[in-house]
């Protein structure tokens, strides 16, 4: 597994600059090519063009300073949505901002998670994250959502393989849960070990809280800098939106989250 082709969507905000820092750091650490694409939001055409130019100049400066291979992409007026998905299809990982932050397009992250077919790394609109992936929390789920969790683990392997610590956590209903070990998911343990990843396992009792709250609290208490999870949906019906756990994580996230669908 490798991560050699990254795509980052940028806007002219402090959150956009923080997102660029994350993307540049990832590209440098993985020897990857980094593509940048401007997010115009709802700006008028002339203003959007000026913002894209400014953002492109910053992208060029930062990637040149880091000595990484890079490419600044542009889109024609009116083709933003198509361009987002088209460029995402040809990338190993897509970096985008948390919905609702500054100039970010409100539904961009959701659209990419649902349609890109690639892992999406969502960066919070508040805070700075110059380096991520040292301590990674992976959310495990059972039942029909297990497939998406497995896909997220597979998509995150390039990051997991260089992490200092990886925790696989299952949130269970009720007020108590047995502390986990290899018995929680022995097949996954062996699979990850063959990729050079040596995780520890844990079960966390929800205790009446939502799964999203438990995961975010566990990530904060454990000092994790990346959350990996499968993105759940309301149903398999065409046009269905993201499920409640994914939506709450996107609203309340305090650390970068890699999602796969």
C-alpha cells in the first residue's frame, strides 16, 4: 500500500491554510504528488477568480518550500461539482475542510464522502494540525456497517503503517464492556501485523452517550491526532444522506477524521 497522489481543496481562509499545511506534510512524508484545487464557494465570478489566484500562489510557495511534487488545478465556471469528483477519482486521498467553516462549501465534504469513491480526510475548521497520524484511533463497527469500517482500515494503511500507536476501538451499548484484546477481532489483528501495524484493542461502553460522543471523547482523552472510520448512511436507497454518527462527527469533530464509504 502507498499514498502517492493526494488532492487538497483550498479556500482563502485560515482553515484553508491549516488544511494546506496538513496536505503538504502528508505529501512530504509519503513522497507523494500533491494536487491543489480552489473552492470558490458562493463568491461572485470576479472575486472567486481573485481568491483562486491568491490561494494558488500560496499553494505554489508552500509546496516549493517543502520540495514536493505539486500541481495547481483550475476549473471552468460552473463545473465545480464535476471537477471535484473527477479529480478525486484519480487520487489516493482527498483532503477537505469540515463543513461550515469560513468560505468552505457547506456540503462539499458530504458530497465527496458519498461520491468520490476514495478516502476523504476531513480537517476541522478550528485549530492547527501541522502533523497527523502519530497516534491513530480506528473505529470498529459490526453488522452491516462492518464493510465500511474494513474499507476505512484498508484505505488508512499507508498512515497506520507509519503511526507510533494505533488503537482499534469498538463502542458497545450499555454501561460496561469487557476490556478488549486480540479476541475482539483476531483476523484483523493478524492482517494489520502483516502490514507492519501492531494495534491494541479496546471496547468502550456507550453508557447512554452517542457513538460519536464516545469516539470523540476517547480520541481527546487518549491524545489521538487522527480518527479513522467508515462513513455510515441512512439507508441503501439512492440519494440517501449520511447517517447520524457520521453527521455528528462532521459537526463536532476536534481532530482530523479519515472517512471511507
